[in-house]
């Protein structure tokens, strides 16, 4: 498996958006009167770069990066939790409650976040890869938007359901799911022209354009082969 500088760059941005979103999600912002986590400003970027990874490098490489992002996020959370558990210096003790409030993680929210990420990211990548084969590499916008509708929809559904079942009433939870899903999907659609530019530039720079016509789509088959790399027909 050839690792190029551009692949490293795309992977790094993907993982950085995940970790950043996980940290800033604690802050709630108001968008048209709707309370949303601040992570909504950056988390959809991970789906954009996930689309780029799948479109250019194929599902197998994207699968590897999705798992890498998961374990990097897990490592960041573990480090933050250990930092919280360590006794603070005497002169810093008054800041401990602020650290716990901003960076503290409730186990249920962590479970919801990790499950939503894995299910949504893999669904997004699978739909992207399969649609590329079906469309013979044409109509990139249908793949980026279609995969996002599925991936972000499942991510939001799983996260909100696991995190807030029994806490929010049914109608409010349903409204929250739909609002989050639509806003994230609109975000993706709005940057589709930029996605086109990045994808075309990467395909030229890397000299590859993978079609997943013989790929094992099992999310756990991390080391399986990744389909055939060809130029877009």
C-alpha cells in the first residue's frame, strides 16, 4: 500500500476535525433559534474529507482512516480523563471545576458519540463507493450528497437516540434529529463545488482513481484489498 504525502494530509485533517468536534461539542450555540452543539461548525468537514478519501483512494483506505480516527479520538478522550483525575496543583485547584465542566465526559454521551461516528462514517463511505461504481464515476455531486444524507442521518439518529432516550420527550427528540440531519446535509451540499476542486486536483496529483468493484465492504476487514485503481472512465 503506497502512502503519499497528500494521503497523509487528508488523513490528518479528517482526524483533526473529529477530535476538535469532540472537544467543542460541549458548547451549545443558537442557530435560527435552535440550540445546537458548536461541533456542527466543523464535524461535517470530516464527512467531506471522508468523501474525498473514498472517491480518490477507495473504500479500503477510507476504512483504515475511519478506524484510525476512532482510536485517535479514543486516545484523546483517555488523555483528557486521566488529566481530570490527576490532583491539581494547589494554585490551580480553583480551575478544576471548569476543567471538569468543559472537558468532562459522561459515559453515555461517549458511547453515543463513538457509535454514531462509526456507523455514520462507514455508511457514508460504503454509499459513496457503491454509487461510484453504479454511476461509472459520473455525477460526483449525487455521491457526495447521497452518501451524506445516509451517513449523517444514521450518525445523528444513533447519537441522539443513545444519548437522550428517556431524557428528551419523543417529539422533541425527533425534531432534534431532523434539525441536526438537515443542517449537516445542507452544509455538505453547499461545499460541493469545493469538493469537486479538491477531488479533481487529488486525482491528478496522485494519478489514481479507485473503483470498489471487487472490495470487501466488511468494516472489520481492515487489511483486505481495495478494488482496482483506474482512471475515471
